[in-house]
C-alpha cells in the first residue's frame, strides 16, 4: 500500500508541476478469454483483461487475471472475498518521460519485468534455443524494464529511473529498486561511434538478498541464512562492417564466502553472403565453489550450466525473386545434474535449416537432434535429458488482404537407456490474418502424442482475435476454446 501511495504521489507532483504534457492520445482496452473443455475433468475458464491509457509523455496500464477456475468453483461463489480470491494479484504500471534538448528522463513504476543485464545476473547461462537463421547479434544492456502486458506473469513491484544523454559519450544511466530487495544501477558509454565502427560498454551492479533453503541444498549441507550479496556485470560491444563481437563478464558474491565469475563471448563474422556466429560461455571459478552450486544468481537460483560452446554458419544465396538460406547449429553444453549425487554431463544439440524467402511467401524447415550424449550417464540416470529428433516446418503466404501461416512440429523420442518408452509428439497450427487493416485473425492448433504406438493424449484449440482501431480508441478481443480429447 505504501508503494502504491508513493506512486500516486509522484504522479501527482509531476503532473502538477507541468513536467509532463497531459494531452490524451488514446485508450486501449484488451480482453482474452479461454475455455478448456475436458472429457474426464471439469470445464475450466480463465480470463485476462486490461486497460492502457496513453498521454503525450506518459502511459498508465492495469491488467487483471482470472486464474484458471472450474465452473463448479465459480458457481459456488457466495461472498465478495471468494470472488476476488479467483483473481491473481493485479499487474499495473506507468511510465513518465521528460525531454529536453540534451536529456531524456524516463521513470517507470509498477509490476515491471526486466531483461538484458538483469536477466544475465539472475542466470548468466545462454539459451540453447538458437535458430540456425539468427538475424543479428544485438547488444541489449541495462535493465530492459517493461510495463506489464495482457499475458505478463506476476512480477514484484519495482521502480526504474533512466537518463539518456543525446550529445555525450556517457549515453545512459539507470537506477532500479524492487520490493524483493534488488537495488541496481547501470551505466552505458560509447567509446567509438561513427558510420562504420562503434564500441560501447555497460557496467551494471546490484545489491540483493540471497535466500535459498531448498531440499536440494539441505541434501548437500549447503543451507544458509538470508544474506546481502553483491553482483555485477561488465559488457563490451565492438562493431565493424565485417565483425560484431559482444563480451560479458559477471561476478557474484556467493553465500559460501567466495566470488563466482562467469564469462561469455558472442562473435559474428560477415563476408558477403556468408555469416559465421561463435559463442563461448564458462564459469572459470567453478573449482572454488561447492560442486552442487557452481554459481547463484541474484534471484537465488542456481546456474547449473558450467560451459557452452556454439557455432552457427549461415549461407545466403540471393536470386532475382527470392533468397535461399542455409543454416547450421552446433551447441555443446556441460552442466551438473543429480539430486543425491552430483555428476557432470556433456550433451550436444545439432540443428540444420533451409529457408526460402520472398516478398510474398517463405518456406522454412529445421531438423534437430537434441541431447546427444557426449559423456557417460550420471549415477542418477533419470537426470540425463532425453535424446530426441525434431522436425519443424513453417510456410507463410503474405497477400494484401490475407496472411496465412502453416506450422508443423514433430518430435520423436526413441527408446534409450534412460527412456524406456518410444514417444512421438505432433503439433500443427494454421493461422489467418484477414482484411487490409489486419483486424481479424483466426488460429487453430492441434496436438497429439503417442507412447509405444498408443495414443497418449490430444487436444484441439481454436482462437479468434478481433482488433478495433481508431484515432483515440483501440481494443482487442480474443476468445480461445480448447478441447482436450
């Protein structure tokens, strides 16, 4: 409540002081309803609703979620309290912008989500879900704070204050506070910037409270009392016409008395129609940390990936009316697994892709072999990820009044030492966007799985989304029906 009152007080002061223009731009209402029909279980309903109000230099958002509830529970509501208990905590937020000739100041308040440097400090290990057709290597640093949206998950309350300097090498400075005890600051400077070359750096540091007494830590006698911890990350980006390179190094104060360090480098080499991406991640301080906890992020989560190496060559062949693109991924990952006994495993992921793209259509196919074991099985075999094959096909047609998408994904899990049952999963979808202004969209999805050639489960989902667009009023209405077979 104190946080909410502070928010309204700041808003009132800024508006009253004429720091912000209060001219109304537009109102946007959003709603999404979902009904799940199940033959063996009760029918359930969930709903997301929200409002966005945008002024000239400010924006206000509020979203409310009716959590998945059975019709029986809804019918048995007998009090206001029981009714409100069906809803998740509201997600809300606003931002305010003050601009002059040399400086832009942005204040954000609410249940914000964060990415970029903050995500790296929570879990520095890179994603293994890398497309063989990666378009670019971006240098996204700072807090990456975003206001809530219709599908946002529950977030703690937070505030960010951002300063952008238009005519200075010191280009950005940010401050962050959240009510789950994270205090952070971030500064960005551009060392070199011209038409063909650039170099910039960002340093982000954070003070947080670590607390994690899960059964996993108790099993290894690694529990600890809540403790204040310091963490930071330095990020450097270099860009030339033929080379893009990002380098990251982070350090985390461990609850076990040592400093954990992680490093990551991403590089892209460009030669005409050939691209080559390289990624390397490691935790060099692993020998000085408990075996079960190589590194603990600022949200008290344990980073179990200790090494990752990835290559991604791409070949682009331009023709008169379309481009032909080939891409390959090779991702090797080493991590710790197990509960009672800790082991290190080494697995490989290979993805090959073909993309044909023009102004009016695109065809993409990606074949993957995932979790290829390069090491011996751990003592607790169930912790070895299942090896599987994946074929994903996507076809898109783009016309003036109609967009069509066809997607099919087939996963096959063969029988192995750790997987006793052969399994196949098939997902397909068809999406249509109708009209010149793209106001109406229809999507149908189907899913079916088999184990040992016997049907395991299946579902069918259909959704309709309609958008209303006006000068001062926008709205989107989405209805989804899921039939579980």
